[in-house]
């Protein structure tokens, strides 16, 4: 996660200095894809969902460091985020596809099971018990 943030900060600084916002998006695409590919399988879920937030923070930090004022920095960050939206969507699709291939569905199932065990009165249905209308069938 720290590597993704660091790469995004460097990418946003370079994009800010060269005035080439697509470079920041390309760095996000590469960082999110490589992070999901190289992380160990037990922590795939946080690595899949956190890169957009990390990119937002990295972009804001880079713009605050390079812009002359707060309003200029925030407007510049919004423009950069809008300009890299295509790269961000493509990077997230790539990350999800890689994560699905590496077994993130097991982590999602474990997370849902943990939430269900914490909620009182939550009904868990055994497989094959629900009918076609969502009601239980009589035994």
C-alpha cells in the first residue's frame, strides 16, 4: 500500500511539473495492477479497494506542494482527477480481474461470514434451502 501511494505521489509530481496529467493516470494503472499481482493472497481485498483513495491523497499532496495557493491546488487536483478518470477506471478493472484470478472471492466470502456472525438476528441460509421466490421450502 505504501508503494502504491509512493508511486502515485511521484507520478503526480511528474505530471504536475510536465503538465501531462495522463502520466499520473498511467502510474496509477501500473501501480494498482502490480500491487494486486504481487501481494500475498490473504490481503487481496484491501489492495483492490484502496488504490483510488491513495491516488486521491497522492494527487492532493502533490498539488498542495506545487501550487501557489490552496484554491489553485484543489482546483488543479480536481482537473487532474477528471483527466485521469479513464486510467483510474481501467486500472481498477485490471486490479479486479487480477484479484479474481488470484482468489479474492474467498476473502469476500470470509468477510461476509464475519459480518453475519457479528450481526444478531441475521439469518444465514444453508445452500439449496431457498426456493425460487426467496422463501424457504418446507422440509
